[in-house]
C-alpha cells in the first residue's frame, strides 16, 4: 500500500517565504511519490482566534490560492478544508474519551503558548484539546508520515500515544504516524529574527516585486559594518543567511568573499538577494494572478478535495465505531 502523508496548516495569514522554503516546497515534493492529504486547519485557528473570526474565511481561501500557486496539484493530492469534513469532529470527540487530561497538561507547547499569549483567555477546553483534534486529523486518513516542523514534535508524540491507546483498547486499526522532519532552512526575517508573522518581518508570497525590494532595503546587516568601506562579516549577517536559502552557489560564494574585503556593498548585496527571491516568487505570482481570475476553479478544488477526503473519513469512522462497538 502506498505511504500516506497527512499534514495541515493553520490559516493564520498570508504565507511567507519561510513557510514556502520550510514546509510548502516539501509538500510539493512529497506529492510526486506519495498519496497526500493536505488540509487547512480552520478549527485549529479558532483555538487562539475565537474572539475575532472575521478573517478566517478570507485566510482559508488565500492559503488555498498560495498552495495552488506554489505547485500543490489537486489532481495528485487531496486538498481540503478541515471544517468541511465534519468527521474530524466525530473522531476528536471519540479520541477525547480515551485521552487523559494530564497528557495534555504536560504538553510543552500548551504551557508555552499560554504564557506567550497571556491575557487572551487561553484557558479554554478547546485549546487544551488542540492536540487531540490534531490526532484526529491524522488518524482519520491513517497517515503514515506527517511532514511538520520541529515545534510540532510534542503534538506528534501525543498522537502516537493516543494511537497506541486506541489500538490496544479496541482494535489495531491505525498505523502509528511518524513525523517527517524536514530540514528547515533558517529563514531570517527583515529584522534578523526568525521569519514569522507574529514578528511582522515577513516577505509574503502575495507581496509585489516592489514590496520585496523595499523590504530587503530595510533588512538588518552586520551591525559592525557601518560605512561602505568597512569590511563585513557575512557569518553574523542575516542577509547572508537569507542568501544561503535563496541564492545560487555562485552568488553565495561571491558575497562570502566580497563582503569580507568590502568589494561589495550592502546595498548591492541586498539587491542580489532580492533578485533571487523575486526569481523564486515570479512563477508563484503568475499562478496567483491566474487563480485570482478563476474563483470557480478555487471552489472546484475545494469541492473535489472535500469529496475525496470525506469518502476516506466516513470509512474510517465506520471502522472506529465498529471497533468501539457503538
Ligand atoms: N498544529 C499544526 C501547526 O500549527 C497544524 C496542524 C493541525 C497539523 N492539524 C495537523 C499538522 C495535522 C499536521 C497534521 O502547524
Ligand atoms: Fe551582510 Fe551583504 Fe552587507 Fe556583507 S555585504 S554585511 S553579507 S548585507
């Protein structure tokens, strides 16, 4: 049987270059060899955004457009929206019956997020149960591998524990899913920290060429290189880190040499990295433009994906309820 890949993304805004290089390109590669189920986790988005839901539908659609523009192929992969397949909620409920609360309370991302987002009322039942919903997402499709970033490992471990508990309590119907850790390149944002929506330092797939160039101009560099004639140290410069993710070996090599001797200045160096990013994003922009003029196509992709995912999900729920004798 083919290996099944399952993964989801929360629709929390426009996708950025870090998402593209870290996750999306990997999703695209995997679909050539495996049966892939990729979904937009809009219920998960509610766990932290339940007070203001005004953007969720818009972000869901934008994310689907970004996915298609970046090369996810609805013929090869099943692309869908979590809330359109209500069996996710059914399995979430059933799994919640066998999941001890202490397993959830000791989840490191739970405590961490609760501290970080203090004052946003994250003492909800749904937020605590976030990993159970994630387990349901994966098990519903009997996923073998789950491409995720390292931050998701605790959630994956919980999924595996819940899987083992289900299999031993009732019937071994689920494979134990494994994380497929992608080598996530460190993509710095314009302020030098990790590129992240919450830091407001991103280059988005929906940016224009002019926006990309303007953002690059503001990017921080080696702080010790003040004047054009100062020699720089690329090893401490976020622009160089970015080059390593997006530029050709020849350009990386050139910057690495010419920065140290002050042959190249920061303005030119940044322009080179903007060129590389723009070359990377141009085909995505072209696809995006086409998709924006074909709203029906986006709707069709969603309908087809929902149908395909729903068929598998219904089958699994039948097996689950049989195993549980309810
Ligand atoms: N929790 C994941 C994230 O924040 C998103 C997600 C939801 C997910 N359900 C999933 C990822 C199932 C993999 C599999 O990135
Ligand atoms: Fe950074 Fe490039 Fe300037 Fe060197 S030349 S300090 S690598 S921006």
